[in-house]
């Protein structure tokens, strides 16, 4: 008997994350796997692969079809990579829980380190953050658009179409590719907000489903990712805004580090703040401080 219909994108990584969510729900509630039906929803982001997301609608390209299926009752909940979820969500939809966060780092595919890349190396990425960070570290690098799933991106490096690319360590690990690439320390490249986190959304007023998802919510992950998303909101950042942020627990508080970049990596501003989980006045204060100190080329992309 199906007790829950779980919506997901159809990429190998998305399906893996849906399976992780199903396993967590089954363990929490004593269900067998057949109690949860995984429903694959094709998204615009999956269909359009030749342009940057920022040019064709931003993060909504990953979520709008799942939102529609959720609000129409076709599915009961939806699994997302949290870094793909827009900062401002419809009021009818709630982020009901998040799985424990995985490795937040990026991995470099094609060289042992950023320093080891040959002069003028061609790096494939569609991320404004990664592009700006790479250019800040190595202005000689050539950046070219690269989208697609993990296998597609790995294949482009293997066939020599590009010299290197960057992928999230969490995604590689979840796909059993933990040995692929060289991990880059967060001190060198701060990750994207919410990187490594998987979230589950449901209808906000669904009194049956919301507690079921809440039972598998990892509190430290929810606290850290919520702080990072609150910073995004305070900065009015979007897909065009090259920024990085990472919150980590420190005792009863969180430490949030953030960096904003000019598109070409030539300018940046870095800051950090400490605060209490759930009270995001301090993330707003951090956003205001970053914008106040940001060079004009950076500030123009935020606020």
C-alpha cells in the first residue's frame, strides 16, 4: 500500500537522493520501501542544457514542475538539492525537513589542485560562484559554459573537450564516486549556500505529511542551511550573484562565513558573523556589512 508519493527529478543524483529520503522515512516510521512511490518529474532545467540557468529562468527551472505536481496533489512531497531551491518559496509550500548534510566542498576534476592547472587551462562550469572564485585564484584560466549531469561533465573532461571542471563532493560521494577529483579546502573555495544538503518539501497545510517528514529532519543541517538561505534573502542574491557562504555549529550558536565576488573575480568582500539558530537578525546584519564594504563591481550584483 502506497502511503507517500515522493517527487523527484530524474537525474541519477536526484534519484539517489530520493532513495536516501525513502530509506530514512522507512527507518523512522517502520515502513517497507513499497510504502513510498518515487514519482519522476521532468523539469525544464533537465531539458535545456545549452544555456546558463541565469539566462533562462534561474533556480525555478529545477523546482517549478515539482511545485506544480505538489500543489496539484500529484505528489505528496518533493526532494531537492537545497542549493537548487529558490530563496523565496511559495507560501503554500514548506521545507519540512533536511537530511544530514554531506561534504560541503567542491572537487576539482582534471588536476590535483587549482595551482596545478596548466596556464590558460579551459575550465567548464555554469556556476557564477565557481567562475568568479577560479578567476580570483587564477586570472589566466579560461571559463566555458558546462551544464549536464555528473556523468556528462566527467565525460567532457575525459574526452579532452575541457581541461577541468568542478563538482560538489557530496554529489560524487552519493553516486559512489568518492575517489574522483581533488577536494578543495573551504578556506580556498567557500561553497555555495546549502551545498551538500538535501531538503524535502510538502504542502504547508498538509497535517498528515508534514510531521512524517519532520521526523527525519536533521536539526544541525536545518539550522545551518536556514542561516545561509536567510543571508541569501537579505542580500537579494539571485543566479547572477557570485557568492559563497557556509554556516557551521559552534556550541549553541552558528558561525556564518560569506564572500561576495565581482563576476570576473577581480574584486570581493569577505565577512563572518555568529548568531543563534532561528533568529536571523544577525544574518541581515552580516548582509548589510558585506554590502557596505563591497567594491562597486561587487555591490552592483546584490542588494
